[in-house]
C-alpha cells in the first residue's frame, strides 16, 4: 500500500486482525526484515509494517531524515488507519524513531520493544564516523552498503547468514542515495531520549544481542537500568531477528506479543 506524505510515496502493509503492532526496521533495512515473524505475529494481531523514508519502497522526503520527521510519517499512516493505540517494536534506528514518536505523540504506544537499539545520542566519535560514511557514499554507495551490512552481523557467525546478507545488500542497493545520506544525518543529529523512556508509562523492553558490536552489551544493560526497562538478552549480534529467530519467538511469547 502507498501513503502520501508531502507529495512523497511511503510504502506500508497491514496484515491480520486484532490488537495493533507497529514494526519499524533499522538503517539499510526495510519492512521485509520482519517477514519470518509475520506468520506468527498476525495470528492474533493487526500488524503494520512501514518502509521508513528513503528505505524499501519509500521515497526520500528531505535533506535530513530526522527521527521526529520519520515519527510524523509513522503517525500519518496510523492516523489514516484509525489506529489509536499500538505496541511498537523498533529495530536499531526503528527504536530511535519509536522514541521520537513516543515523545511527540504520548499515549499512543502502549508497549515498546527496543530491539538492538538505544536511547542515547551519538558520541562525538560516532558523529565523525557518520560524516565519513557520507563521504564514502558520495564516492561509492554500493561499497558503503556492502561494508555496512556486513558489519551488522556477528563477525564469527556471519558466514552462516550469507544468503540473508546477500538479500539485504541487493535490496539496499536500490535505495535512493540521497535518502541514505539524509537518514545518516538524522541519526547523527538525534538527541538523547533516555528521559523519554524514563517517563514512558507503558511496558518497556530492552532486547540486546550479547555479541552486538554496534550497541555493546554494557550500554544496553546500563540504559535499561537507567530507564527501569525490562532487559532481555539474545545470543546474537546486531541482527537478532536474522541471527536467532528461535529466541526472538520465545521472547515475543514471553512478553505476550504472540
């Protein structure tokens, strides 16, 4: 399905019936990342999958895809669907967008799962890395995408996911380059939202990979403690949905999303 936001196309799909769940993917991903979980999630739930701006089949919509702007896009879709309340699962960048959504539209999110994500803003070193990434993309976007996607997976086990990595790369090669750059700028400039999660009144879960090189285990543990969030570990790298589907399913049962 296609929604229109400021004369741009935003792709989304709605599956199943029941209590709404919104799934938000990470950087260089799309709503297709949830495909293996959809058959289970849709048994009892209405599931809304959205391609965030500049990703999947959605257009780039600005020079900077701020987390707030992407949250506004998500809200416009939920509003059109007359979804008044929903549970959110946000992977990595999708978690950043979920936190921005919670701040902008309090009361809509009833349960929040931050999957391989964080409330913290980028460090100065990370911001410099983002700027270097933009320079590389302008020279060779496909090289950047290849390196970035490989780095999402656990170094010691990534060979087991060669097929998934290949599919992710081939899909991301089709994303608009200006959209990728706009999203990197948005992640670089995002603010710390630890206080947003501290003040969130619904159920909140931190799910981290114990071999995640992007968001280290110690960071997840500390942020969960600081925000009084329920903490869960999965034996995986940054891509828990791909690297350990079995534990993801057990977790979704445990937190009553299935």
